[in-house]
C-alpha cells in the first residue's frame, strides 16, 4: 500500500494536497471564528437585552417604592388640604407606576423558579405594604398626623425594609448573572484566540511538512537528473540514474537512462561497423537498427551510403588499373 501511494505521489498531487490542506484549514479557522463569535454575540445580547435591563428595572422599582414612601411621609406631615390633595394624586401616580413596573418585571425578567419565588414574595410584601399605606393615608386625611407617623414607623417600616432588602437581593443576583455571562463571553473570546493559534500553528506545520516533502520530491532528485544529463552531454553514456522522487522526476530519470542507453547502443554499433569497414568488410551490417529512431535514422542511412560508395570505388579500381 505504501508503495502504491508512493507511485501515485506526483508533483501535481502534492500541489493539490497543499491547496486542499490550505483551503480546508482556512475554512476550519473561519468556522471556529464564526461559531465562537456567534456564541460571544449571544452572550453579549443576553447581557444587553436581559440581565442589565433587569438590574435597571429592579433599581427603578426600588426608587419608585422609596418615592412612594417619601410621598407618604410628606402627606403625614402636611396639614394643608390642598397639599394633601396634591400628594394624593402623586401617590396614586406612584401606585400606577409601581403596578405597571411590577407587571412588566414579571413578564420580562422572571424565568427560573427561584426568580419566580423571589418575585412573588416581593409582590406579596408590596400588597401588604399597600394595606398599611391606606391606613396611614386615612389617618393623615382625618388630621391624625401623629397616628399616621406612628403607623409609618411600625409594621409599614418593617415591610418597606423587607421589600428594599428583597429588591436589593434580586438586583444583586441579576448583576451577578450579568457578570457571569460577561465572564462566559470573555472565556469564549479567549478560547477563540487559543483555537485560532492552535489551528494556525497546525496549518503552518502541515503546510511546512508538505512543502518540505515537495522540495525533497523535486529538488534533490532533479539535481541527480541534471547531473546525469550533463554527463550524457559530456559523452559519458554509461550513466544510469536511480531517483526516488515523484513520478514526474522518475519518468524524467527513466527517459535520461533510455537516452543514454540508446546513444551508447548507437555509438557501440557505429564503432563496430566502422571498424569492420576499416578492415575491408563492406558487408558489415548494423545489429541495432531499432536504436536509430527519428533523426538518428540518418546516421544508419549515411553508414549504408558509405558502404555503397566504398563498394563502388572498389569495383572501379580494377577497371582503372586495366
């Protein structure tokens, strides 16, 4: 199997392999970058569209409850009917805002069971607080400011503190979740960098190995072929090349060996024929007619012509002497 692979390993195949490895490597790097970037984008989107708005919504919820309680205090401290009426309108507006904010929060930012439990708990506390708030406002409207202030500092204060504490806990959990998502995005980014470095190094090593293999399959064997051709050109026809390079180089070496063999065969044949002619054997014939191919056929033709002319000269000599 290894020998078959070696025979099939041509320069063209090596170049195609380098091209394939390069393309696949770049595609793999691009896929890793796209997939990881998509996950990073998802993490960023979750932070931007869910966690941070949830933190902001929780803080706004806390702010609204504080504003509501401040309005209650102002109402309890006020003895002016017009001011109380204005504060009543302000308090109703806060109630509407809080009702809408609580409903929106429940729809948008409550997903897990613990989040639902925390949300329901704060909502229940707020309903309890509103009951006490009605009592405070009633006392204040009837002119019993001291009683209203006393109610504000009693169970109302305790429930308000519990609401603030719960909202702070919810905000902290959302903040921690946002930080966790952010850290997850940072880890994905670091992983992307690591994978890119690993893939680029692997691709570089693979391409370097293929290029070195290509060079060894071409340069070294080609140098042997060049030296062999130079030897043939210098007249050394006994050259026999043994190359283990790619198929094209091996074919070239085989062609050079064939050329050297043909030239040597013709040279030896010419030498023998000319020697026999020199010794007077004008019937000397070539033993390697098949070697005289292409333009080399003219050599065989000229040798035959030489023999014919010498025979003619030999036949004319007695006539001239007679």
